[in-house]
C-alpha cells in the first residue's frame, strides 16, 4: 500500500481543523486550516475539508501521498469511528475514517488526539527513541496516550488511555461522564478554573482573581500566579497535587521512562509541572523514585497535532 | 539458541520451589519440588536446586532443554536480578539469572511471579489468544501482570505491574512499602484478615469469627462466609469493593478484554469475584461497561507457576 513519500495529517479539534503534508523526516511541507464548526452535517464538513485540501493535494500529486492519519477526540483506532464526542458538533457514532477515505480516495487511519500526540512525540519529539512513556494532554479535559514496548496501548477495544477518567478523588467533583472525582475535573484547563471558583466562593482572602469569576480561564490564573498572587499559586499547587498523586498510580502500573506534557494548562510550565512532579515523587513506590523524566512537549502546538496524526500512516 | 524441545520452568516461592520440564504444547513431562528456606546463602540454595534438578536433566538429556525460565517475587526481567524481596530469605540484590544460568549451563530468564502467571495464562490458560488482559494474583500481597498488544508490559526498568501498590484508599492502611492505602493492604489474603481483625475490635455483633482472632486466615473467613456468617460475607463485600473500584481505574488506562484471577484469596471464587465485579462495573466509564470478562485462572495451582515460568523460554 505504502508507495508515496508524504503522509497527510489531519487534526480535528472542537473549533479548528488543521492539516498538513509531512515527509518521512517529519518536515511539514505544506499546511492549512479551516473551521470545524458551522456545518449542518458531518457530510458537509467533509465536503468542505476536501475542498480545503484540494490545493495541497494538487500541488504534490495525490500519487505521492501514502495515506491520511486523523487525530480527533473520541476517535477509535480499531473501528475508525468517532463515538459520542462531547467536544465535536456531530452526534452519535460517525464512521469518520470511511467517510474521509471515500472522499479523498486514500487509506485513512484515525485515533484520539492524545494518542496522536504520543505518536508525534515518539517519532519526532521529546520521546524520540523511547519505548515506554506516558503522554498527558492537559486541555479542556485530560487526555493520555500510553506507550509500552514501543507501541501505543489501544487496549482490546481501542478505548485505552482514559487517564482523565481515573478517579482522583473518590466521591469528588461531578464529571461530564456521569461519575464523580475524575482526574479531569481537577487537573485540566477547566478543572483549574473550577478550583478557583470554588475557592473564591469559600474563602475570604484577598486575591487578584476576585471580581473576575465570570471570565476566569486557566490563562488568567496562570498570569496571576506568575505575578505572585498567593491564591493562584496555591491553586496550581493543589492542581499539581491531584495530578501528581494520580500519576504515581499510573507509574506503578506501567513504569514509564518519561511523562510528557502537552496542552493549554501545560503551557504554565514549572507552575504546574513542579508541584505535579513533587507530589508524584512523594507518592511513588521506592523502586520508581527519582528516575522518571518530566518533559514538556518539544513540538510546536500546531505542528504536534499534524505530525502525530500523520505518524499513523507510517 | 533454541534447539531443544523442552523448557525448564522454576517457580521460587517464599516456602517452596517447584520445577518442571515443559514441552512446546504445555505438557509438564516431569516435575519436582524442594524447600526454598533452610539454606545459609543463595549459593547453598542453588547448589541444592541443581542437585534436585539433576535426575530430571539426566532423564531427558540437557541438550533437549532450550533454556530455563524462573518466576520469583521481585524478579526483574531486564536485569536478571531479585531486589529486596520481602518474602524470600535472601537480602539485598541477587543476580539470580546469572547464578542459576552458570550452575545449570542454560540460558536463564527471570520475571516476577505475577508476570510469569500472566504468560502461563496467555499461552496455556484462560487468556489463550488474548492480546490485552490483566492478570491479578491475590496472595500474601496483590501481584499483577499487564498484557498489551500481546506483550507483557515490563515498563522501562522492568518494574511495571505493581498494581498491589496503587493507592486504593488515600491516607489508608500502612503498607509494608512505607506508604499508606495500597491495594494489597485491603484486597489480599493478608488484607482480608486485617479487615476482619479491625472489624472484630470495633464492632460488637455476633460472628463465628469472634474468639479466633489470633488464628484468622483468608481461609477461615472464606469458610465462615460459606456458612452464611453475616460479618464474613460483609468482609468479602468490602474487600471486593476496594478491589473493584481500583480495577475500574486500571481498566480506564489499559482497556483489557479480560481480568484473570489467581492466588489464595481468588480461591474463594464468587465470594470475592462477585462483589469485585459488581463494584468494578459500578465504577466503570460507560464505554467499558458490561464487556470485560472476569475469569478465574484455568491452570492448576502447581502447574500454573511452572508453565508460566517455562513460557519465558519460548
């Protein structure tokens, strides 16, 4: 099947879709983007996607493209379907790989966005050469990709890596999944905002966050912490504690060489990674202490998703 | 390297060492056992092991043996060492694979007992043909072997699968590892006895367990529950709840086809597996519900360990 020298990588996010043509060395030779939203059906979306891709495909010649890889929330590697994606505009189960494949006449492989990011890091990024690592994406939710023996762990049915739905606090915060205390209700971009709002309601102390409850984002809290705001710093410590404790348990199961962080909240850098690492180390079983690398993603934001998705092709 | 048609499997337990010669179809063609304890040094133990093995080796001819696989607590697949094994008589770090290999002039591979059991189940037992499953051994502690993409997950340094040391109850019972709330302080043969002793001290109700605190074992509690004793039944429910909740988190990470149970406490059968399954299902993320098989090991006790260890050779 593999004859061309380029792979098409498509990253479908809740708001934007990015795509690019990637050569075997991981160079993006052409790229573009479009809105994910604003189409009545997934079929209209795919028509628009094909139209957006056309200039790129014509430019390099479709015969030079080996296939397409797609990263999207809730995408299943085995079935080629997207199922009940809370952050995408399409309801129910969508046979995404088939729809895109038929439209482009290319072999299409899909996986969830965190798995795609893990592949991107393994082939082109911070995890190059590693065989056992955990990729954690701290965005609207918490995504993860577990790599063991040099392979992504998809699990029996393709739904492995739901680290964001490990119970971090038993009986804790209500999660969109219907359960309570999931990691992502605490240690995601939305979780950290939830913490700030709770604390502002419960506590009386002075903080620059007070008065801006309605517009709070992970970025606002990040800026406040950078400026030395005590509550904002404490919020990062708390968020890192929950994440670090939960990572210690994932380490006990998979014994990774490194944990790699990506996504909006990870951009806070040491503010989130330092407490996460400290609490993880405190909670690690002795044999794992002081030997797991903590790395931010080494790929550019826009590139990582495209590279990761394209890596599905090779 | 592999020329012979037989593999030597050695299972080193805290009390006994079992060994056997296994053919490629998983038939144990000869076997024996000896004490693990009673030797001043590991060297004396290995001398005795070689002496015990001699009749078997002479019988089949050493040239017909491809190699030896050893299952032992705290054994590391990558280093060939046993490190700080709490349940073995030897202290510190022991280069076990090298010592046995030199003594027998065979290639020796070692791994921990739960990983060996997982291999045994995958090749000859309940997990035959499965590519993604979790093996859980409920003995003195809780051991585990995680199989993903048809391969054991050893992790970067060979210490993966420490499911017994996932924190099941934050701030919970003191564990021998120095941390608090590890799964094995609740859901092992020793954990269930600890629960019984705590409850007998705290509660006043009538139970056949009262008065036999000093001699309580998992088996006594099992017998009491079989006879309908209310507290004993409740103890099994509690033990299964902690195990089931913790398994739900491991499922979110690895998405297994099945979970296979082995070891002393697993012998209580439905008494432990029914509540474990019920609480796991209650705590599962929707995509995993009602599709994970719960299976007891299909191998005979003594055989499983030998078969699993021998499977390291092929």
